[in-house]
C-alpha cells in the first residue's frame, strides 16, 4: 500500500493543473486524425524540461491515457480512427452516430475506457513484479505467434464474408512488406520514392477509412443519407451507466484482453481493441448485430485499448524495456530528468514513480468526466451539412497524413489507398481487416526473421518455434481461433439464407 502515501503529490496545485491540462489536451489531440498517442506525448516532452520529474511525467501520462480515449471521438463521429487503437470502435460507433445516437456511443466509449483504464492502472500498482517476470517470458517465437494469433482475427472482422475478410487481410500483409527489409536491407515493391520508407500506419489508416467516406459523400451529393440532420437525443449519465452494466460481458472481455496484450512488449495496443472486439463478437449471442451499431462492440474495443495502458508500462518501469512506441517516448522523458527506470526505480525515486502512477489513476476519472460532459455537444457534428462535412473530413485527412512525417509522399499514399479502398468496398471488402494485416505484418515478419537467426545457432527454426509450453499454448490458440471463426461464419451464413429467401 506504499502508493497511498504518495497520493497527495497528485493534488498539489501545479501537479493537478498539469493533470487537468494533459487530460483536456489529450482528448483534443486524440480526436484529431493523425495525432496518435505517441505523437501527442512526443509533442509535449519539450514542455517538461523545466518541470520537476514527477510533474513532467504527470503531464505525459495524462496525455497518453486521454489521447487513447479521445481517438474514439473521430472514430465514432467521422469514421476516422484517431489512432490504430480506435479502429474497432469505428465499426459500430459510426453506425450508431448515423442513427443519431452519437452521444450514446460517446458516453459508452468514455465509460468503458474509464473502467478499463482504472483496472489497467490497478494491475500496474499491485501486480508489477509478477507481470514483469511474465513479460520476460516472451521471446521472438512467442511474439511471432502472438502476431499470427492477431492475423486469425482478420477473417471474422468482416461480418459479411469470411473469405473477403481474409483477402482484405492478405492485401494488408502485402502492403506491410513495401519498403526496405529491416533485417536485410533489400528493396521490396518500391516503384516510387514515396514508398522507400514503407507505408506508415497513420496515413494508411486515414486514407482507408476517411477517403472512401468523402468520395461517397460527393457521389451522393446533397441527398446523402449517411449523414443527415438527425436530432441528437439527450443521453443521461445514469442511462449510459445502466447500459454499461447490462453489457458486463463485453466490458470484461475487453478489459481482460487489453490487459494481457498490454503487458507483452512489442505488441502494444494497436491490436488490443481489434482482438477484444473479435472475442466479444465470438462470445455474444447477437453476433449478427456487430458492425451495425451494437453497443457491445464499442464497449469491448474501448475498454481494451485503455486497459492496455497501465500494463504496457510494466516492462518500462521495472525492466527498462519500452513495451510500445509511446512507452519508448516516455522513457525519453524519464532519461531527460536523469531518472533511469529499472528494478531500483521504486527504491531510489519512489515519489516520482508512485506520483506518476497515481496521476494516471486520477486521470482516468477526469477523462470520463470531461468526455461525458462534451459528448452531447460533440455528437452534433453528425448534423453538419454534407458538403461542409465532406470538406472538413478532407482537410483533416490531408493535415493528419502530412503531419506524421511532414512528407507529401504520405499524402499521396493516403489518397491512393483511399481511392483503392473506395472501389474495394463496392465489391464487399472491408477496411478493418486490411488495416490489421498492415499492422501485424511487420510484427510477425521481424520476430520471425530475428527468431530464425537465433534458431540457426541452436536446434533449428522448427524446434525454436514449435516447442515449449508457451509456444504450444499460443499455437493451440491460433488453431482454435481459426476453427471457431470458420465455424461461426458458416453458422451465420446458414442463418442468413432463410431470411434472404423470405425477402
């Protein structure tokens, strides 16, 4: 209970103001397409130079947690995920916004994020030594199988067609290979200088989700039915809270999977929301409602991507191993102040460590308060006239794509992928499986290549990747996930045939 003695440091005037500013600023940055949590934290590091170490970390931690949650705003209202962690949120959230239920979707999103985030931070507080040892158990072979497990989700993300979902994922895996090989330096599919650095996930994310929507708006003109001037019904906090408790299964699945994925170094929260969404769909008796505006989808995705925040810091604070890109930026923030995380961090700098962790706990509560307060106002974005909405989304897409690396090449890639996705959607393909393939491709490839090099000095790749309790367990999960996805798709397909026949 040592952390309780350092709670007072969070409520010191300057520290609490920084916590408020980081939370509000993080929500705004998160809702801006292109500004990922990693970029938001990196942008704030210069502001911590003249602050005390604990105060600087409070600002960075608040921005980290609230940016992840803030990304749901654009995902729900504009179908542009603010970050890869919010991809799954857009699948049901935007469908609810189009029905005039944007405020309801935002309420559920922030509440689920708050619950998942608080539980994730509590795991960081009470189970850090145990989780640190568990994180050390993951080698390159295990991370490879974790990526493959994520790939098995691809087919079931597209509820309309298992085969088209797999094909979309394969396209994403191919796109992830464009650029220079990180291990061998070989060129792959580089036919223009804009592709020399590969395809960055943020421009791809914006292009695949935003541009098809803009083109659809322009194609339908002023008679667009997707975003119409619907009255925004009032949504009370208590109604949203009751709805959250009715969907405790999705909340539990999201929190558990987010926490587990967050602790694994190198996997990060990019796939936490998608994996939790897939598992919630598999365990739900209303599978066919996912993707049509089902609250369970939002709750599972958002509780997962915030539950991973706390556990993702365990390897950083205890082992000096950044578990995600954002954690790597936080490591830089610590080193700037002369603090090196590791096993003795809580002995040498307990005030810094515990004040930082406590601030993340309070920050989750503040994030829910501000998010709920602004939800009804933000939901009115869905009532904007179609020409204004299309122009605004296009401007945000261009700004977000260019701001990542200040490169026009990213803008061209974003536009090209968006146009291609517009035509693919006409044939029943979905953007979510494609993005997941793009995210998981580098993770699977780099861990397989590095693991193979290590295996050559041992007993060979076959034994390295196929033996050991953790490898065998992950392989079993991969096989079970594929089998269940295929079986579930067959069952849903049979159920839909009579309905279609009757119509």
